[in-house]
């Protein structure tokens, strides 16, 4: 028995000695793992990424309302179709495709021969009207003289008849002599009435005097119309701008109402930007704007808000008598509605920059927030430089 106990004690001693040795070996390993967990680069990068994303999200929430930005913006200007007001064969074309011209410069000229002839005819009609008025004035003078003669004759007849009537009462003249005197008075009065009628007729035929005369006014109106048509044979540029869609040449027959070329007005150029509804919360007319045009990378132009659209077509209003079509959208989030915002340039643009339809990035500033405005200014300038590569 004693031998067995001694053997057991001898076996337990090595085991007891081995156990502390194992614990001592594992202790340094645990100590080395703890610092590795604290300096794990993956966890550190992940944490930093979440912090950056959170900051960007917070910035986006504020910037979307206080410093909105959009790349849905294009350069716009008035597009004017050049339409001749008279017909005829084109004799000269003074411009070429994509020319830049000044206000009042000649564009093209229509054959003026027919219109020069119309001017000569109208001048002749005006002279004839003047001559007719001269003849009519002579008729008035003649009629006036006839009236005076008839009135003088009536006075003479009245005097002579008065003597006859006096002698008739004294029984010195017969009744037939008195009847002859009364008939002479009636005849003289009729002659006066006839002379007055002739005078009125001559005056009505003559009309008003000078330029107030209807025939003179009619002749002058025809002359003015002929001169106006003649001036319209030379078509001039309405403003400073450019020529596009030129599809005619010498010999082309121009018709009134049919466009001959397209003119782009360069005097008034603006940006039309489409902003989401939540971008409009703080936007006001007159707010400053930074504009980056794709055609001039690295260049920022100053502008201001001219107008803010307050209505767009929703596509749900059908024809009268029909049913309303409800437009449905699928997906977790619906597409944001956009409204047009017109932006004026606050500085003169070079001629080559004013191209209708050119794309732009637009940064709006609705407040004086130093942080948001500073970030927005850096952002729009970064986008302007990036436009070098696309």
C-alpha cells in the first residue's frame, strides 16, 4: 500500500510542475494579442470611413437646402427664325454658316426690281390725285360763281316783281302781268337752289383740302406701303448674334412667312438650371451663383438668380371629356420633381462662350454661412477643373 501511495505522489508532482509551466507559456501570448487588437488597421480604417461618411451625410443635408448644386443646366438664348416679309429671288447672301455679326448688319437681299416699280406707280397715283383735286377745286369755283349769279338774278327779279305787284294793285297792270312776275320769282328761286346743289356736289367730290383729302390719303398710303416693301428687300440682323442653319444661297426664291435661316441672339444669354424641389426651400431671386461652363474648364463665372419656376407639367391633365391618367412610379423612393431656375450672368461673356445648349455646373448660395459657402466654392472649382477630362 505504501509503495502505491509513493508512486501516485511521484506521478502527481510532475503534473503539478507541468501545469504552472503551461500557464506561464500562455500568459505572454495573451499579452501580445491585446496590443494587436488595439492597433488593428482594418478596424481603424472602418471607423474612419464611417466618420467621414457621417460627416458627408450631415454636410449633404445642410448643403442641399443652403448651397444647392446641379449639373442639369444649359446655356440658353433667344432663337429667332429670320423670315422675309416680301417675296422674291435672293440676289445676295452676306453671311456664312456660324458667322458672328453685329446688330443691323445685312443678312441677305431680295431682288428689289418689282418693288421699285411699285414705288414709281404709287408716286404717279399721288400726282394724279393732286391733279384731280386741282380740277375739283375749279369745279367748286365754277359752282360758287353760278350760285352767286343765281342769287343776284333772284334779287333782281324780286325788285322788278315788287313794282309789278304795286302797279297790279293800282289796276295799272293786269292780273296776267302779276302772274308772270310771280312765276319769275319761283324760277329765280329754283335757279338758286340748283346752284346751291351744284356747289355742294362739287365740294363733296373734292373732299377735304390738302393731306386730309381722302384721295390724297389713299395715294399716300399706297406710296408708303410700296416704300416699306422696298425697304424689306434688304434683311438686317435684329441684334448682335450668330447665324446657324443657313440653307439658302443666291437664286433661292424667298416667300413671306417661310424661314430662311436661324439667328441666335447674343445680347441676352442666360443659364436655365433644373433644381429639385427641396433645393428651392431657401432660394430667392437675386441670390449669387457660381457657374462653371464645360467649354471653359477652370473658369468660374459670376451670376445671380433671375427667376424661379413655379409650375411644371405633371402629365396627368388629359383632354376635356376624357379621364385623368394617373402616372405611377415604382421603387422605394420616387423621382424628385425639378423646377427651372433662370440665372443671369453678372459679367460679359466672350463671344465663343455664348453657345446655346452648352452644359454647365451651377452652385447656388442662399445664405452667408462661412463653412457651407466655403465648401461649396471649393467643390464648384474642383468640378470646373475636372471638366478638362470629360
